[in-house]
């Protein structure tokens, strides 16, 4: 086997982060060096406890099924995975965590995991899992130390929470990040689709638009810029079509899902405990499925080989995956004393300047082509009259060439949700493909 990819896992564990973490723990391609926990889906202490609950669930699983030990390669790292606390709020501006900013009618719990400690007291952590190395240092220090110790360009940084920690690391030691960080895989933002926290913003970018702007929107030229050519973004545009239908989960993973007498494996018991509430919330949005946002990011880290010294996304191609460069800015929200506050409605919105992009004016492009491409990216339904997704035209428009050398690499195609579900089921829950009969 080729060597494992060393990973720093920056997360704000709520529901999809926890499944993403389970996915990482069960992926032999990755070696999780550290888990940097921060605010986001919930407050930092609840988020931290959620990681411990995850480790405890895996431990209990292996107590019952020692034969599954090989399924969790990251559980037995020779150097224990470090757990540490990152930022507890954004670089600037007010703190919005999902539990406070969710639509009022969503009954979301404080712990970010559907209140499992109340519904399943047995999932509370009784003692600190021994597989983790508990660091008192801040996540920023821990990550910087790891970058210093490891070979240049070897570490992959998976960012599935707000980008605050990365922005702080950049402020503290831009040379280190610029020269030694291998690549960054980030879930965040909504480019050509609606937001999921407000009408226009995805949660991670909404939570700290200041960090996004510092890192991803080019400013004054400087000696050690953020390595944005080694940054891969998975916005909602690509993550949302990846879903796990709850009936499929119940059928394949845990037939006792939502029943009062859980009978699944310890891992299924844990995931079912919080997915019960996720299902209720998703049903309010009319969708009986869980969206796999952060999980797609982990998948991307597994699928894409790290960039070697001089290469970047430009030279990298992986079958089934596609990325294009996009240029955008992001709306922040400024609060000014006495004056107005601006960005009231649009905090975290990605702003794409389409003025020079002829194809941005509908109906310009060939709709059949656009629809075919939409179908291919697993969006269902018909194209709305003016909903021309920009990335589709970007590849053919002359503008694309002009902008080809700048912008942020955004994933626009994956091998598809079915492929992801297959891997996820096998790794996290040990459920393999059903035999054809
Ligand atoms: C919005 O997307 C983020 C992806 O990071 C996810 O964690 C969050 O749960 C989503 N929120 C809703 C309401 O779907």
C-alpha cells in the first residue's frame, strides 16, 4: 500500500461532520494527525464532546466486534491523533452558530447532535477515550507545529467548519502555510445555488466571511500568499446532490432506526440517535434524506492524490472528478458604531462578477446542453428559465480562458452519489453491496 496521507481535520462537529469524521477514521488512505475542533454547528465545548462521543462509539463497536478492527485504521495510529480546540468565534463580527441562527421553527438542539445525551444517556462520555492525545495548546499552535515537523507539502488540511483557524494560522505564520502546507480541501460557500443558512449563504462561509475573504480573495501582492492554487473548494453546488435517503439508511444500516428499541451495532446506534432529529428537520424542508456536504470533502481528500512539489490542480486529473477555477468575492457584515450596519441580508454570500460574462444573460446558452449537464451532475428537475449555472458555460466561454489562471478551484463533478454511498456504507457501517439475486 502507498503511504497514508497525513491530515489535519478542522471541524465544527455537528451531524454531517461526525459522519465525515467516522469516514476519515475508517479510511486507510488517510492518517489523521489532529482534529482541530471549533465553533460552528454548535459551541466549541459541545463540538469537542461530540468528537469524544464518536471515539467512544467506535470503541464500543470494537469491544463487541473485535473482528472489525481493520475497518478503523485511524483508530490505532502509532502516534495518537491529537485533539485540540481551535477558534471559538469568527475573526471579526458577531458569533453565529447554527443552533442560534437556524430558522426559528427548526427544533435544533444545543449539542449539535440532536440532543442525544438526553435521548440516549448511554452515549454520554464517561471517560476520555484513550486513542486520543489531548493537547492543551490551541488548534492553531498544534497545526503550525505539525506543519513545521512534517515534510514540506505533505499535509492535507481538511476544513469542514468555518475558515477561522486557517486565517489565524495565516496571520501568524504566512511563510509556513505558503511553503509547507500541501493542500487544503474545504467545504463551503454557495456559488450558483441558494444558500442553506440564509437565502444566499452556506453555513461555514456565513459563520466567518472575514476569514474567507482574507484567504481566498486576492489582496495586495505579498511575499508569502495563501496557497490558493492548492486549495480545493466543494461548495453547496456540488455537495447538495450527494444525499443519503433515510429509508435507505434504515433498510441498509439500521432497521431499528427511529424505534424505541435500538438493535443496531454500536456505531449504528450512535448515528441513528442523532439522525432521528436530522430526519425530522429535513422532512420540514420536504426532503427525506440527509445531505452529505462534509462527507463529500473527505471523499475528495481520499480521491485526489496530494500535489507533489511543483504541481497543483492544473496538472492533476482524477477520473470521474472535475474542477474549474472560479473568481468570487464574499459579503461580510460590518457593524459600525452609530452608522448603519451593512450586509444585513447577504453576509457570507459569494459574489460572482458576471458583467463581462455574456453567457450569464439568459437565454443565451444552449439549454439542451445545460440540461444534459445538470442531469449529469444529478440535479433533478427542469432548468428554470434563467437558472443558467455559470460553471457550465464557463468552460466554453472565451472568458474562461482569460480567467483560467486565477480564481479558486471548485469541484464541479464527482463520480456521483451512488459511488459515495457505496464507499460510505462499507467503511462507516460495514455494510457491503447487496448481492444481486
Ligand atoms: C448547511 O451546510 C453545512 C455544510 O457545511 C452543513 O453543515 C449544515 O448542516 C447545513 N445546514 C442546513 C440547514 O442544511
